[in-house]
C-alpha cells in the first residue's frame, strides 16, 4: 500500500470520528458515553446509556430543585387520578393535581435515564405534594397581596362573609345594598346604617393546594374573617348579675349583637339572661379585612339657655330669690354622619340641624348683689355629644352612669349645674374625681377625669369647664362616671336627667 492510500484511510477514520462525536454538538447536545452517570435530583436516577435520536423527558421541579426526571408523564397523571379517590368524599367534583410548588420543564436529550416514575409518584403522595383544585381568595391592597386563603365551597365563603358583616351592619340594609337600593336618611330618632365598604380587594382564582390548607366549613371561614391568622382567644366566665351589655362594655365595648355572633352556640338572643358560669368568647375582632360603615344618627338635643340673669331688688330680704322668668330648655333635631371601622366609631359630624323650640333664659330677682352659688335644678350634660355606654347597674356593683363624648374622647367636662366644689381628689377606682355641692342636699360626682381645673371651695357656674374626660383609675376607656349624692346617698343620675334621649 502506497503512502497515498494510507493517507486516504487516515482521513476516512477521522471523518468517522467527527460524524460519531461531532454531530450532536452541532445541535447543542452532548452524547453521554458513560452509562454510570447520575442525575442531580432529589430522587437518584442513573443515566443508563445513550440514544441515536433525541428523547423528550419531563423534568419535575419542587421549589426550584429537580425532584426527578419523568419518563412517562401520562403514567404520573394516571396515578394522581387514582389517588384522588382518597379525597373524593371530602372534595367532590374536583380533581387532584400537582401543588403550586411544583412545575414541569420539557427537555430533549440523547441520554437514556433510569425509569423512576413509580418512585416519583410515591414521593409526591407521601410528601403531600399533590393538591386539590380549589378556590383561592387573594386579599390585597395597593401595596400588593398580603394573604391568600383556600375554600372548598365559594357559597360557604359568601355566607361566612355576610355573617361577619352583620357584626357591623343591619341585615335589612345589607340586603338593600346588595340589591343596589337607595337608603333613605332616618326619619325617627336613632341610628341608621347607610353604607358599607371593604377597603381591601378580594380576588377569586383557582389553585392546586394541599387539602390541609383548605377551609372546608363556614365556621372556619367565619373565624378567619373575625381574627385572621390569630389563634389566641380571650374568654370570660359570667358571674351573678352579668348582662350581655355589661360584659360587652368591659371588653372593647362590644354590642350584645356582636357577643351573640361570636358565641352562636351559646347566645341566641341579644336580650338573653346569662347564667352563672357561662364561658363567653370576648375576643375583639382582629380581622384581615377593614369594614367601613357609614351611619346617620338623628337625635333630639337640648338647647340649654344662657345662665339666668340676676337682678337685685333692695326691697327683698337678703338671700331671698324670686323667679321672674322661668328658664326653659330649647330643642333641636340634629342629623349626624358617623364613620365606623370594624365596629369602632372613628369620626362623626353634624350634617344638619333644625331648632324645634327656642330656649328661654331665666330671670331671677335676688335681694343681694352677691352672685348665688346654688344650683337651679335644671341640669345639662357633663360632655358634648353625650352617649351612655354603661348605665346604672349595667354590671354588678356599678353605681353610676358612664357617659362619653361620641366624637371627642378626651373633651371637656362641664359642671351640670351651679354650685361649690366640695372635693377634687383621687380614688384608686374612680381616678381623679370632682364633687360639686349644689345646695339643698344635692351634690354631683364626676369620675375618671384626665385633668381637673377646679379646687375645693371654688364656685362654678353651670356649663363651666371643670376638667377633661379621661380613664384614670379603673376604666376600659375614656368616659365620665356621673352620679348624684342626695342627702349623702349615691343616687342614679337618670332619676334627675332624661337619659333615654342619649342612649
């Protein structure tokens, strides 16, 4: 064989190697020669050989990590469908699938990978990586999604949502809002719900999630809407004399209706008589959603006349009094608009006001130039925008009337009639308190003041600021504890004042 033929043979051999090894590189693939290589995955798989043609595999990833390489994807789905039979009773009319943390990537290769499909399927089942197709509800604000819950039945969610909203709005108004009906302003005295909104956005989608993450009952959904992910609860065991109003007052001033809805298996009526030893859930709402309710309140309020005009008459005995013009309170109807957030009053302001009776200023003739320091017996409320939160005996041992300013929690406190300050002191229960002597055996008591502006012996006129509303001593919130002292006996203020008008 001459040198020319030998050269031709060498060239042919080299071309054969190039064809055998180089062609896959042209197509971006590397042909594995070693048959003992292993894949880098959670489930160990060997590369058992290589093929002369491309093979398409399904690579299954879990949270970004390769779980395993699937040879027959149809077999995996068939196995998942068989596994669904174990969930069919709890989650009917749906399907089982890969959970949201799993995803599949198709890949072409010349490598022949060991078939571990059954092991991959068992891994998915035993590690709860399969998810039921169910309803996902995303809660979001302008800042983005802040929580997601999964519910088996959307009707259960809507029912639980409406049940939660009824903690803050009446059922008839909720129905009217749902039907886009116009709601008229109140024509009778009292408060009327006008509108409701939820500040957050709720978006409904579908997702495959573990059955353990799915709410399967209305009660689970309702508890979530009340308290979010907070599992802590506060309970109270009733004692003799407890009422729903009294218990609610001590715990975030919840209404009897709210206590009833938080204890549906125990409380059936807002007027229910509580037995001793009843264990009540008194945990106030820590809801993941913000329910804003607009209310209109129509109230008839007293217009107090200016303090009486005192005229002297030198012909009258010193100290004697003659009423020349009897003072009379006026009346006005005021419509307020209030904003409540998750059952707590936030703001309020008067929308309109109509005077229905003008007040009459009194004229009193006295036999001396000295300004009288005794009361007229015509009492005003000790705060602006008054509202009674806890009346006489609303809980055991409560001897007084607790009054708040609806719109200014720490506003001024007024003397309800003219008199002499007897006491301005402190008590561990009622905190800073003031006692005013109005003469004739009548005194008034003002408790829980955050500040006191008077001293004993000082004469104060009706309507004069004597302090600021507070919660000193033992108090759940800022208010004025008011009671009368008649000839030394603590007496209900409502015996002398029209408390029904500010309930």
